[in-house]
């Protein structure tokens, strides 16, 4: 099956109740269909390789923030100190993420106070004095990952989970090159693999599980918009941000690890 370029409902504003229910459904799918497992597998491999006991991570397009929260839980179980900044451009989605991650205050309309080592002064973002800053485990920020207002090398890792299939190929290349400047160690891409079995399978599952028109539309369309394994490999080769490896994850997922620490 050829790749679809039709827009998902999530790519345009939707009624709050419809979107919140769809986000709830996506959390269920992440739990049972490999969303959590793929990210943890990739991150765990990088942590083991780098032999580090603490890390910072930028989660681009965080959605409900559930994957960021799962990373924090995983890290704490292993006595690893993790700090995550999670971005989502949609105000409803950002509010859901802030609530679910128990951020205090519960929602930040624009940007949280983050030290100038991460956000440059020219970004025009108000923040408290450095001495008053205390980094929380997950900071939810309503912002677009296409042009994140962070200094180069601000994070150990940049994560994009189930985000890349929303974009055309040229934008994916641009995003990978942009994020490669923010990450000190690696970019982690977790996403779907396009396959007829995956497409028809998720159609049947969603029809049995929910009546939410957004989930019913977007779940199979996400698979149709995704790439095959050879296409993913070619995209990462063309991005040319550093050596990469692609790990297949059941069912019909990949996690790709793009090293940027070896760049000269």
C-alpha cells in the first residue's frame, strides 16, 4: 500500500471533548500496542551504552505526556535521575498532559521558568531568577517542536514518539536536522510501520473499542501515513545527522536511535 498524505483530524483544531477522549484512547493503545515498550527499549539501550546515571530529554509532541511519565517511572526504578521537558502545540492537549503529569501549577500557557542554560534570552521568554528555579521531573510546555526555543545542546536526548508520520518527507528531514542541534547524545524516533495487516487490524480494533470519530479516523490513517522499514532507513540516511540503528518492535513499530554525539 502506498503512503497516504491525507491529514489526520489531530492535525487541525477539534472540539475539546472529542480530543480528550481520543487522547485517552491513545494512552490505552500506547500501553497495549508497544508505544511505551518501544521508547523504553530504545532509551534503555542508549543509557546502557552511555553508562550514565542522569539525563535530560526533550519530548516533542508529547500528547498526553504519558510516555514522558512512563520514562520517569522507569528511570526512578533504576535510580537514574531524569529530567524531561515535554512540548505540545495544542492548548487542550498541553493541559491534559499537565494534569496527568501532576505539574504544579497544573498548566502553563506558554513557557515554564527554565534556566538560561536551556532557553536563550533572545527567545523572549519570561522566567524567574536562576536561584529560584527547581527542575521538576516533567515540565509541560505549550510550544511547537518545529522551532523549539532552546539553546543548542540543551538536552541529552530528543524524543519524537508517533509524531513523524504526520509530516511530509522534506519536513521530517528538516526536523531531524533541527533536533540534532539540540541533542548532545541522540535522537530517539518511535513510530509506526506501514503494512496492510497493521492498517486493517487497527481498523477492526478501533471499531470494536470506541465510537470516537477522531480515533476511528486517525488510528488507521496513522498507519497509512507511516513508512515501511526501508523507507524509514532511507529517511534517516538522507537526514545525515549521524550513525543510526533501527530496532523493529512488535507489532508494526520501529524505534530508531540517531547518534549525534559523534558529529564533528
